[in-house]
């Protein structure tokens, strides 16, 4: 479901050059995850910019996540930063655990599994009878 640039040598993805609407959940050609940052200007307006994060991906480089996966996994295209906070929300957990997300959106699954792992938590592949995602402390 992702839009990738495999086989297109001239398409180099640099986070800092991506439109903010494509930033979140993208991966640069060098393997850095892109992160959407938000600044509040002096006049109170918000300014968004796409930046390279220090989080690296080995297998999926040059990847711009599709709207299908963003929607299937319960995310928002303009999500700022990278965090596991949304794993505690029932609506996100239900969509994230859906077969549509888990089977078709490896970039998003990889991101959240690794973010949770970095916090010392494990994302279980098991579901309760109500299909709620199990977010376990190690």
C-alpha cells in the first residue's frame, strides 16, 4: 500500500525537501525516518517542517506512506513527532491491529514496534476476544 520509488534512480527522497503533507511516516533514500516538526511563530501561527530523524530503517528506504495505510492504521497525515502515545487509544489500537494495517502496511508496523521496543515495551501479536491490541510492559 505504500508508494515507493524502487527502480527509479533519479527519485531521491530527502525529508527536508518533502512537502509537509507527505512527511509523516516517510523514509528518506538514506534510510532516515522523516518526522514532522511544528513551531509556533511569534505571531501565534503554526509552521510545519519536515526533518530527518536519527531513527534509521534498513529495509524500506525511499518510502512515502500511502493514504490507504495512513487510514487503515488509524493515523493522521499531519501527525507531529514520533511517539507511542496513540497506542493507548482504543480507536487507534483497533485499526492498528486490523489485518488491513498489519498485513499491508509494514512501514507503520515496523515504526511502532521499534518505538515501543525503544521504550522497553513489547507489542504483542495476540489479540483479545474484543480485538483490542495488547500493549505490554516487559
